[in-house]
């Protein structure tokens, strides 16, 4: 039997006085990409923060690549090859594009080797490595965020509403980048999105979260996938 890349078992999690996730269980297989949809406030960001160990699990278990990480601290989860692009702005505005991309890398040759791939996907950064990240446009900052995640050569990518506020041409670039990453490196992905067509293009399978529970799931490329997801997001 293949060990799932990510396995949640009856996770209960939330904040002081407010439980948000209720006995949530699902898994993502190695190399698989899954989209998680849900209306505002349904607990999507809470779920990613719980997986990453920013929020304590009240009960249940999380396993990553077969290892129990329920009580493992965030930095060790990141060291297992998990890249998390948070919904809140996590770039270092006062650092250059180059320094943002190089965070966590150990030397210049590692940077050069990996940037060879990145500059093909996002040519916009090629001649601008010294520009401060804070001076980039909103869309460019989102691209930099995706690029920074890819520079780490992660085994698992978690994305939280990466397309929020972006124009279609930039969204199309990000679709290409993520598909390239899947094909080239077989990277596993869990993608949180409001943009249903974008996410369904990138993933194999979708889940819909409502009041902290999974209420629908299916194959992304089935004829009725978009309609099913949108129906759940309407009601
Ligand atoms: N630090 C906090 N303390 C208390 N409640 C919180 C905290 N952060 C989030 N919540 C509540 O938890 C619920 C789930 O929030 P969460 O951010 O996970 O939703 P979401 O599905 O990501 O929504 P969105 O699509 O708007 O990003 C909301 O009701 C929110 O108000
Ligand atoms: Mg959120």
C-alpha cells in the first residue's frame, strides 16, 4: 500500500472558545494535487495553519509522508519539504527579489541552479533581481511568492488563495508554473481557492469544506466538477 503524502485523521482544531474543524479526515496521495473549496470563514486557512503546526490540534492526528507530525513544531514540518504560501502577505518587502528567492538556500550555486528553472517560468524577475520586493506590484508579489516556494524544491506545496486579486494573464502563468512543477518534480499540492476554474485546471481532485466538514468531493476533470463546486459555494 502507498503511504499518503498527507493524512488527516479526525482533526478537531480552532481558536479559544471556537472550534472550527470538526473530525476532519482526508488524505492526499504522493504526486497528487487536491483543491479545497469553501465559502469565506469555513476554516480553510485554519486547516492549513493546523497542518503546519501554527495552531495546536485539540484532537486527531496529522501524518506527513507516513510520519506522525501532530505535535511537531512548524520549522520541522517546513524542513520536511513542505512549502506554505500563506494568505497574509509573507514576503520581505525590504529585501531584494534575489534575497527573497534565496531564503533558506545555503549557497550561491544552489541559487543559480534553481533560478535557471524559475526565470523560464517567470521571466519578469530575470533582469530585476536587485529590485526590492516591496516595490513590486501586487500581482508580481504573488508570482514572487510562488517562485520562492518553488525555489525550495518542496515535496509538498500548500497554497492559500494565491490568485486573489490577480489578472487572468498572471493566473495563467501560475497555472503553467504549477503544472510544470507537477510534471517535472511530481510535487504534491493542496490548493485553497475561491477561483474554481483556476484550481480545477491545476488539480486532480477537489474537496468542499462546509462548517468544518467535507461535504463534497470528486475528480477535477469530470464534466460536472465546476457545477458541483459552484453549487456548494452558492448555498
Ligand atoms: N485568530 C482567530 N481567533 C478567533 N477566531 C478566528 C481566528 N482566526 C480565524 N478565526 C475564525 O475562524 C473561522 C474560520 O476562519 P478561516 O480564516 O479559517 O476561514 P477561511 O475559510 O480561510 O475564510 P476566507 O475564505 O475568508 O479566507 C472564521 O469564523 C474566523 O472568524
Ligand atoms: Mg482563508
